[in-house]
């Protein structure tokens, strides 16, 4: 006979369960259901289905390499490319060879990922970045610019579309303080040079001036037609700045430079000019496309940055 | 009754899985010879086409000149020979989609915009194209256009010396009067002036391999339907 | 009331300390023996690598960790060192590998100077810092894989000249299982909770049988390879089982109104926490708390309160459940080695056997000591022991459940 207190507790518990369920014969069923549901919920929370490795090549693939498939379509394309015949006409040996190569390539790619080559190898990083940019630029290819857009681009970037200028110039120099002019000062040389310029402008020849005033050819230019950029390199910035303003037959004022006083005699000057739109439009078209691609790439980077968490070490900036 | 319905549904599902496996297990070009696979592919691909392809190629699959999307019901193919395999490659990797395996050997340069051809020269070439198609044209201008075709722009480099195109390059056949971007003189002029750089997205990764195979077989079937082949016109 | 509060406070302090106790220290190595060459792939969890920071590895970078690994791994052939090969391309002698989140991986090629007569593989990483560290090794030789262990007492493995390397016996895994249970405060607490519920020797035997059955079913389940366990969730669930056993103990030892409160209150608390977790979109914790609530209400409602009857079958469920869950710990630890499920069976059997033996020790030794003390009338009052147990274990279990679910 159980003690009274325990009998009371039993009665209370039964009444509690009966109250909850109203059907006394379900007093064991409900707890059992509760336990069963609890076990099911626990199983869902504690376990997950294991990823079973695929043991057969799925349809549409020709091989699996570490669970990564080689597409049948890619295999056909590769075989046709390497054998230059249609797939149906290739021999089993040829197909085996191509598949072997494709499997080798897949193994190397997977090995590259394991070695984290995008982290350690510059060429891989460059190729990956280029491939991403190619994907970003691809949709722009279908958007052909209108003539108005090209014109507007040309107008905004006119300075880019200049044709190169040329010049044929003589560079005469009066060396200061040389052997024959041991006591001559710069001021005196300038005065002599001014006289020489007057003579040249009056029609005197270069040879006359060289003989009577002591000028010599500086040797910086070879007195034939030169492109502007070459003339700039040879003459130096100071002399080129003066030469570029001279027109055909013009004579410069004396210019003091490090090696003496120079006088420039321009034989022929063809200044650079901005190409008109019809002349430049091929370049304008290419530049427009490049600018659009660049904008797309920059927009892509802006989006990537906005979604990224970028931290800089103290003292670093970008 | 519920159990019976469940069993029936499961049977249908298993049958479908089986046919899908066969659809992919066969070589692409072999699937066209199996009427069961063709029927299955057509039933699966119709709603897919309506959802994914019709916005460009049209609900009736006749293409859209404004977008340069080709007519899929005819036997003229920009890329490949219209086999299931070639159609599938195009769907998988697209045209100028940015993927490395996409079809992207070359595109039509903007001869006019780049200043490579004058307005008069382009008009002459248009007349030559009309002549190639057997359409009414201006004879003198067409002769000038012919000279240009084999001259500086060297159209034959892509379109072939016989103007019959090159499906490896995606250079269209200029002699069959089938034009993805419109065949009227103004559209032809625009094609030469502005160039053409149409893109088709790559569907690998967006659609499953089964769906892509089904679509390829569906397009192949429509383009090779007996009614069209007999009548020389696409099946309605 | 004051005593219960004081005891609960002590329990929480114990729980806090034990919740931050060291977890098992493991690493993984794969040795591929091919003629003159031995390729080692070494995988180290980040938590293990962090133990080296400031001691062996001043700053934890991949290259410094790689250098540490190179210093502590070696191959000898015929008594001569086999040097590690510089792989060029700025990789050096140690190649970092991308092996997945939470893991460092390294690859080292050793080339032995002549055709090796007998190879000795040496692995000394981490043993100086963590004497309980275990390296699970796979040695491939002639296309055949063998699983072995590197421990502090065995840092060298000899690959025989003729014939394959023999597989590891049950002994080391048995020892691992023993250490796993005895070194885990959660498991010891759960077993002590079980002990408090036991009244007779027969109950003890049925408890141990339930535990063995749990391990057995677990072994069968993991051998199928169909399911994988979430280890952190299992740790949290063990906390729940401890609290549930404490509730069963409280229900037995208290009077009617308190029993009703325990029967309804503990599951209600879990249900409330499950709702809160669901509101916070914490799906998995909500699911586990709900599971706990359903299990608790079922077991508490059906629980027998009669001391003389001892264990009812359903009260063995938490014990069996613990055995089942604990049996998945070693497979989870072996996951980076990617062993086939059936290949793991002998290893897991040895480990589980060791864990069961340890559980038997934890349960029977205190019970025997208590009986001896009782006979000499030195044992503390049963009610004090029950109060102490209920309060401590209830607090500990609840704290561990919530802290592990939160993490």
C-alpha cells in the first residue's frame, strides 16, 4: 500500500493529465507522442544528411573528376577542334586522347584551386580579373553608339585627335667665352647675336652670319624635316618652345641657353592640327567604346566595394 | 484513393526522371531520331521557351529584327549547321556573352561610324546585297558594290569569297535573303554603317542541362518539321 | 531556499568554468609513400593553430605556421633524413593548401636520398604545447590506406620494409574514448545525474546497458554514411539532457505542487526560449529547444516517482540518447580525413568502447564509494545529495544548453 502522500500525488497527476486531455485512456499516449515528436525535432536539429559522393557519371557528362563533371558537349567540341573532323568521324583512340587531356586539365585546375593559385600567382590573378572584366563589358557590345554620341565624345576630347606637326630648322649658336671669344661676356654675345638676327632678317645668308659673327651649327638638329616630338627632344624645351611658334622663313630673337646664345632659322613649319571628325572617327569610335567599357568596369568595382568590408592597416590609405 | 494518387504521381515522376536521363545520356544529334525523346523535349521546352526565349526570339519563334534575334523556324543558321549539338552549344554558352566558351570569333564592324566607308560606298554595297538575293537593284551601283566587296573592306574575309557566309565565324550567308536585323535597304545600310554586335546570354547555370537539351531538341524539331520542309516555309 | 540559491550559484560558477574548458586538440596528416618520395598533407584547425601563437609562432601567419610544421615533421630512411624539396615559384619547401573553412593546410614533399629500406615518419607538432593532442594520420602505401595515430607518447611511425603498415589496434582508440569522457565536464555531470537517479544495482546495470545500446545504434547509423552530426548542437543537447535528468530527479524528490511545477515549468521555459529563438530567426536553436520541451514534457509526465520501482524503461531514454549522440563525436572529428563510413567503424567502435568504459567507471565508482560510506554511516543525507545534485546539475545543464546554442 503506497503512502498516502504518494497516492495523493498520483491522483493529482492523473487529474492533471485528465484535465488536459479529457480522455483518461490517453494518459500514456500523449507523453509517448510528445517524446516521439521531441526525438524527431532533435534529429532534425542535430543531424544533417550526408552528401553522398556520386558513384556514377550523371547523364550529360562524360566523366567526373573528384565529383566535378566534364560536360559531354564540351568533350564533343574539344574533340572536333583537335581532330578537325566531326565527332562521329573520330576514332575511339582520338576520343580517348582528348578525354585524357581534358581530365588532366581538370585535375590541374583543381590542384590550382587547392594551392590557392589566385592568391599566389600573378598570372592567374591577372587572367581572373580580365575574365571578370570581360563579363562586365560583354553586354555593352550590343549597344552601338549613335553618331551624335560619337560627335559629342569627339567634341569633349578634341585635343586627343591632333595630327603630328613637323619642322625644318637651323639652330645657330654663339658660344660665350670660347677660345676665340675669351673675353666676351653674355651681354656682348647677346648684342652680337642681335646684330646677326638683323642681318638674317635683312636677307643675309646663314653662311655669312656664321662667318662674320662667329656662329656655328649647334649640332642639335640635322637641318632636315623632323616631327615635332623629335625636334623637342633634340632642341630641348626652351628652344622648342620658341621654334614651335615660328612660321616658314622666320628667324627667332636671340635665346640664351646653357651653351651660348642661339638663333633659330625656320625653313619650313607644319604645325600640328586637330583632325576633323570624319578623319578621326575611327579613333573616336574605338575611344568611345573603351570609355564605355572603362565606365562599366569602374561601376562594377564601385558595387563590389560597396558590398565589401575593407579594412586598412593604421597609417595606410588608398 | 489518396494512396493510389500518390503512387500514380510517383510513377509519373519516375518515368519522367527516366526519360530525362535518356535525353541527356544520348549524344545530342542522336536524340532527334528518337520520337519519344522528341515528344518529351517538345512538351518540356514549350513553356521554357515562352518564359526565357520568346522575349527575344518571339512567341512564334520568328525572331525580332529590332533585337537581331534570329528566326528559329527556318533552316538558316548563323552558327553551326542547325544540328541539336550546335543549337545546344549556342544555348549553353551564348553569343558574345562574356563566357570563355561563348561564340565570339568576330562581329560586324561599324564601317560607316568608323569612317572606313563613305555613305555612297555603303549604298553601293547595299545594292550589291540586293543583287545577291535576287531582288530588284540598281545595276551600276551593284557593280560598284561588288568591287567594294572584294576591295578594301574585304567583306569576303568573313562572309566568304562566294558571300555564303561562315558558320564558324557567325558571318551570315548573304545570298539567301534571310536577315536577322532586317533585310530592307535601310536596315542593310544600318548594319554596314553601325555594325552588328548582338549578344545572346549563356544559359548554363541558369537552366539545367535537361532543360537546355530539351530546348535544343525543340528548336531543332521546329526548324526541321516536315511540313516546313515540304512546303518550303515554316510550320505555323 | 537560501541553501538552494547558494548551491545554484556554485553550480553556475562551475558551469561557467567548464563551458570554457579546452576542447579536444586534433590535427590530420596524410602521408603518401611513393618510391623515394613521401608527400605529407597536414591539416590543422585554426583553433589548434592559435594555441601556438606567441610561443612557437610569434605571429600567426600562414608562412610562419608553415615553417613550424616543417620543423616538426620529418621522414627518415635507413637512419638518414629525407630533405623537404623546395618546390620553386616562391612556394618554398612548404606549400600552403586551400582545404576549407576553419582549417590550415600544408603540403611538404620529402625526397629520400636512396631507395628507402625502412621509412620512419615523425610528427611532433603541438605535443609540447598540448600533451593530449592527437594527430589522425592516414598512410598510403601502394594504393592502400591505413589509419594510425600520432600521440605525445608515439611521435614516430615506422613503415616496414616488407609488407604493408599494420592498421592501428583498438587500444589507442579505447584510450581516446576514455579520455574523451573523463576529460569532459558535461559528460561527467550527465553521468553523475544518472547516478543520482539510480536506486539499485539493477538500475545501474540497465543504465549501462542503455548507454551501450545508444552507442551501438549510433555505430550502425554512422556506418550507413547517411547522416552527419552537428557537433556543437550535440554539446548543447547534452546540456539539455543534464537539465532534464535534474528535472527528473527533482520530480522524484519533491512534493505534489512542486512536482507539477517541475513537470510543466521546465518544458514551458524551453518552449518560451524556442519561441524567442524563432523570433530571432535562429532556426536550429529553436528546433533544439522545441525538441527539448517535447521530450521533457513527455518524460516528466510519464516519469515514475516511486523509489522502490526504480527505473522505468522510458526513463532510460535520456541515457540511451546520450550514448547515441556521443557516438557521433569521433566521426565528426575524423571528417577532414574523408574516410569512408565503413572504414571508420573499427575506429569508432574502439572509441565508443573506451567512452562506455569511462562512463561505467564514473557511475560505478562513486556508487560503490557511497555504499561503503553508507555502511559506515558516513554518507551525507540522501536529501542533501539530491538537493545538491538537482540544483547544480539543473543550473549547469541549462547554462551549457543556452551558451552552446548561442555560440
